[in-house]
C-alpha cells in the first residue's frame, strides 16, 4: 500500500516536473548528502 502511494505520488510529480529537472534535483540531493557526510567525519 505504501509503495502504491509512493508510485502514485511519483506519477503526479513527474507529470509536473520535467525529467531533466528531476535528475538535477536527485544529483543535487546525493551530492548534498555525500558532502554532508564528508564534512561531518
């Protein structure tokens, strides 16, 4: 059920956000998490 909600939410998000922009956001999030861990330790 949770997975169904997540996929439905992703469908709605993808309908409003272009794929390239989504890719940039994901990369930025990964980079932020990575650098956050690097600076913490």
